[in-house]
């Protein structure tokens, strides 16, 4: 029966409040309108058991609607209170711009990776080369303070098998990462393909021990040639290039 | 005895305005506006006291705060609209004053919209489909 007591108390309070507020109102002209809203409030309070029975949480809905009304604001307020909303809008804009930049960097990285792959394939005649390019924003060398995209890492992994012929993945990640002050180019890593005996590309396991010694020399040569190629064609710093090859030898320059 | 202060301010400014009106009607209007704002500021502390008392009572009795918020909004809108309308009316712009009042009325009605929608939805659910 406690809900009955609560309900009665709420009704009494709302009625008292309404009569008090009516006295507080400044003029007669507003009184009719204020009285309408107040009477609606009283009606809602009296109906509250039925409302909660039929409609669930009416109060939450009401406060949601009021909050939305408040946020929309008037014609001149530009949607709510001035400064915080302006800040919010600016922050949103920045976030959007950041997202767009990320996306364009990703696309550019994919493009660059594809081109590098084409070059490596045409130069070495190897299939199944996997090139991953990481682009970052860096300061342009001389003139302005503008951030320009730079290649911050190139990772080439090769497998002797052609298990993954379309293995081009340009992933540009962590654009906002620290290496901002890096000049045009940085690490390139080249991995040379999988163990021929295993027949599977194990590019992800550079420390695989099951290699054979005879492959070593050729792999190293290939790695060096790829690094040189990329260095020349893309004007890259050798430190940026990382080549993983053959599961056996992992040449890091 | 704050009422004496308020009446004193009112009387003094009325006399000044009557004097000024002959020479510079513009300044008379400014003085009237300033006096109005002064009295309003004088009272705003008291209004705040009343409102905070209401709030405390409502909070302690477990009344829904959204009701109280709505009621406070009604009071605020009607006071501000009335104040602005009277200043404009003093300046002789009756039509603009009535527009301000209209805005106040509309904004009070807008407060009623969510309440009305909830009541109507409940009634519609009560009725057999």
C-alpha cells in the first residue's frame, strides 16, 4: 500500500506547488497559459499509476523530451548554450577531419604498396610478394609547417610459393602515432618467402628455425636487391625498409 | 524593510524621468529600463530563495524533479517575457511588446507538449483498439 501513500503525497505536493506558482506569476496575461501547463502536470501526477502501468517509464520519457527541447534551443542560440556547443562542434569537426585524413592515408598507403609490389615483381620476377606500407604525417622538409604524409615504414614479405599471389595489403595505421618529426622516409622491412620444403608461406614467423642453409645466400641477395630497388625508386632511407624472406633469414637493415 | 528601498528607488527614478522626459526622452527611457533592472536584481535573490526552498521540499518528499523543472521554467519564462514587454511598452512600442508576450505564451505552451503527448498516448492505450 505504500505506493498509494507516495501517490497521494505527490499529488498534494504538485497541487500545492501549482497554487504557489500561480501566485508568483507576474501578470494576468500569462496566467491562463501557465495554469494550463500546471493543470496538465497535476493531471499527469494523478494518472501516474495508470501511465506507468500502460506506458512504462513515463517520467524518463518526459525528461528525455524536455532535454531534447532544451538542446534544440531557439533560432538565435545556435542550438543550445553558446560556448560548449561551439567547442563541441569544433571537436567534432576535428574528429571528422582526422578520420578523413586517416582514410586518405590508408588509401595512399595501399596505392604505394601496390606500386612497390609491381616494381619488385617486375624486377625480381618473384610472385607472392607482400608489401605493407605505413604512412605517417611528418613535417615537410624546408618551407612551411604543413604536415605532409611520409612513408614511415615499408615491410616486404616474400614467399617462394605463390600461395598468396594477391597479397597486397596497404595498411596505414597509427597516423597519430609519435613519429611525426620524421623526414620523408623510414624503415623498410623485407621478408623473403616461406620454406620451399614446407611449401607454405610462413612470413609471419620470421624466426622459424626449420630453414635450410642452401637457401640463405640467394635469399640474402634477393633481399638486398629489393632494398636497393626500393631505395632508388622511392628515395627511401634504408632504415625504413624491412624485408622478411623465406622464413630462414630475416634481414633487417 | 526592503519594500521601502524598492519604493524609494521607484519614486526617485519616476521624478527623474518626469524631469528628463522634457529634455531628453531617450535618457528617460534608459533610466526607466535601468530602474526596472535594478528592482529586478534586488528581488532576484528572494526569488532564488523561494525556488531553492521549493526544490528542497520537493527533493525531500521524493517528487519528480522534472515536474519542478517544468514549473520553474514557467516562472522564468513568464517573468522574463513580462519584464521585456513592459520595458518595450514604456518606450511606446506596443506592438513589439505584444510580440514578446506572444513569444512567452508560445514558449510556455511548448513546455506542455511532452506532457500532453504522454497523457494522450496513455488515454489512447486505455481505449480499446
